[in-house]
């Protein structure tokens, strides 16, 4: 394909279009994470995370309203959290589980790396 005459003639245009698509995808991903369309939830009985979103379970218009409400709640909690001092024992219980899962995941990756390198 790279040796085709049509590709050689239009390679700059093709590269420009691909860069435009990459930039649009990058902006979409950044906005999606910032706006909170999707969020991670720890699984109850196993060391895993699942992706959740109102977009998965309801029509788009209703989902967007719910996402807006969740975002407002998240901003209110983060503002309230910044205003009050954090005590040592104030970490929510589910955060301990998330940290434990991250530690197990990191150790698993480390062991896999060591096994592969040996």
C-alpha cells in the first residue's frame, strides 16, 4: 500500500487527516473523563473494577441529566472536602479496598515482569 502511486501523491493529506482524527479522539477522551460520563466502581466480592455510566442504562437525554446531577454532587463534595481539614481516620471504607486492589495489581504486574525477564 505504501508503494501505491495514489498513496504517494496523497500521503501528506492522509497524514493530516489522521492527525486531525487523533487530536479529536484525544480531546474527546479528555472531555469524557473530565465531564464524568464514565466512572470506576470497585466490585463487591472480587478485586476488580467495573466501568459504569448512566449512558449504559437509560436514554441519552435522561443520562445527560443524571450525569450533570452527579457532576454537581461531585463538585459539591470536593469543595466541602477542601474546606474542612482531613483527619487521619476519615478515609472512606471503599477507598481502602481500592488502595488494596491497586497494591495487589501492582504486585501482580511486578511479578509478571520478573517472570518474563527470567
